[in-house]
């Protein structure tokens, strides 16, 4: 699913993965991370969208009370294509981050992402589910230790 330039993307892809929507998801994940620690290491942001946009994970993540690593140990089939998913979502993640940075909502300082301003409240119930689960992913990532541990846990070599 490597992304094409914006004008050449299928409308469905452009609508679902638009920078504003994905940026809001990323913002929520950074917020979730910052609820547990100070700032999210930049490499971890690339885990968020592949996790959110995989239905098996999206449907399950809100109900788990386990740690991130133990949750994934019980679901090894979810890791089969995960490194590819990170690569596939790399451009979309960058576009979302650029959107947030242009709005002055985040900063990257010393390789870490920080929220510098809260974003608007979301009233749409369907969208709110994505944002809540994204924040939970941020919490999970914060409790995993350093970025290296997350990559090892997820079986990703980049």
C-alpha cells in the first residue's frame, strides 16, 4: 500500500488517510504517551497508524488491560506483516506530523515529539473511537520501555 502523490491517490485512500484525520490520531497517541512519560521518541510514532488501521487490533485494543508486550505475545499472527505495514504507513505518518507541526500543535525536540497545544474537541462519536484507541496505543508504547524494546517486541528490523 505504498502511498502515491496526493493527486494520484484513489479517493477512498485520500479520504481515509488524509493528513488532518491521521494527524489527529497521531496527536492523541502522543498525548497518551505524554500521560505516562514526558515525550514520545520519534521512531515510535510510526507504530500508531499501522496499529490503528488494522481492524483486528482496532477492535481489540480498547478492551485489553494487559501490557503492550503481553498483549502482542497472545496475538503473534498480528505481527506477520507488521514491518511492511510500518513502511506502508510511513508517508501517511509524515504527512500527519507535518500537518500538526504546521498548525503549531507539536514540536520535535531532540528526537522526541511533544504536544505544545491541545487540538479542538471532537464531537463525532465514530471518530472519537479512533482517537481514544490511539491514545491507548500511546499509553502502551510509553510503558514498553525504550523504542528499541518496542521494535523487538513487534519483530521489526528497520
